[in-house]
C-alpha cells in the first residue's frame, strides 16, 4: 500500500520538499532563515499550514461529493424515466 505524503510518517519528506522549493525559488530568503537559525521553525510552520490547507480541501471535496451523490430530491423526479417492470 502506498503511503500518502500527507501521512505523519512522511513529515520529513514534506519538510525536505519545502526546504528544497524554498532554496530553489527564494534563495535569499532561504539563506536569511538559515543564517538566523530560523529555517527549521519556518519549515515546521509552513508544513503545518500546508497540511491544514490540504485537510480543509479534502473536507470540502468530501462534503461536495456527499451532497452531489446523496442529495436526493423528489422535486426533479420524473416517473416516466423509470424502467418498466
């Protein structure tokens, strides 16, 4: 079974992914955080924010899915479309 990157066991992988992206895309900020000793705290905070956003998106997607597939109503019921039995 594949372990999802959002699993707690994958935290170090996520932190490394964030660190690498920061280093490549914002090298001055990376250097400043590293020199000030705040890099690890930044990575941890960014990881927490990223997971929170992910979890909110998953929750919203699930709620939308439930509404779409379980939101039955007789208002749009058309008896003429039922199979004859």
